[in-house]
C-alpha cells in the first residue's frame, strides 16, 4: 500500500548515480531484492526502484538510482525533508533459504544496489559470499567499499579495463577462478543472459521491465518462463531453471 516517506539524504555517488535515504513505514518489506514504486509530481506512471538497504529499527530505506530520464532527473533534484508517496514491499525478492555453502553474488551497474542487502542477509545466515561487480569504467564504480566493509571479497570488471578485470563479469569469474555452488545476480539483460548461458550451477536472476502498476494488476510486465507466463513485478526474481532467453 502507498505511504509517505521523508527524504533524509539525496547525494550523488558518481556522475549520474545517486543515493537517496528515506524514512517511513518499512513493515511491508520481507526480504532482499524487493522494490518500491515512487509517485513523482506531474508524472503519470510511478518509477520502480530497487531497495539497496533496509534499517528496520530506524525505519529507513536506502535507494540507489541512475539518472536516465525525466523522472529520475526529477528525483536527483529533490531535497531533504521532501516527502514521496511510495508503494512498498513489491516483488518476491531473493529466496535465501536455499541449500548453498559458497554463494556468488554478481551485479552489473545499477543492478548492484539490491545485492547489498542480500549480502547482509546471507551474512546473517553465516554465509560469506564472494561478489563480482561489473561497470563500464572505473569512474562508474560504486558500493565497492561498502561491500568490502561487510567483509566480502570483491572482484571488479570494467569493460574498458580501467579497473580490475578487463571485460565482463563472466571474465572476472573465470580469470579469478572463482568457485561457488550457487549464484544470485541482478543487472542488465545481456549480462543476465551471459551468466545464464555460462554458469553451470543453479541461481536466481533479478529482472526488470517497464511497469504500469507495479503490483500485478495491469499485466504489462508479463514474461514467458518454462513454468508459464509470470509478471516481473510480482515475480521479480526467477530461478535459472525456469528462465527463457
């Protein structure tokens, strides 16, 4: 259900990526990988943004978003104390109650933020993951220090080779001989497709689509899976066994 959140902080992390911290009712959230749908002034459709972190004690959520259009540009110009109407606790989120001893987390660009809270949830299960993050250039890198502060071993891939492994996340995985028995991933569709075709273990993939309502009513984000048609807004996370590319 919609509720008002107050902006506590809204600061740039890179040239076009921003971190927004908001305070409000966080009771609808249950797991990592869920998202919010934000109502913006003079915009017909809400903007779906994944949740980077949740502090239930302080009733705070952290969003990290990229300025890609008029809506996110409008968000980047908002100031502390402004209020936003959010639909909260959307999406099914990652299932962390699976059998794994050494999970690998893989993120690309603005697909990285929801993996931060996922890493914290896995740590609470005494699972210390490795994480691979992919960006175009070193100037676009964000969240590296935050993941390291959680105690994770972080591997970076940049397409231009300006930091870490030159190439894609799949190159960083192979060149660093990373071993794992399960994976969680979120990022652009070409990255998800490459991961799905390259990695032989099971995993969970977080998808995004253009959305109308964000909660399963309009059927606008329906995609075909091996288990039939699913709505990306309600089934944001799909298993590697059911995905069709």
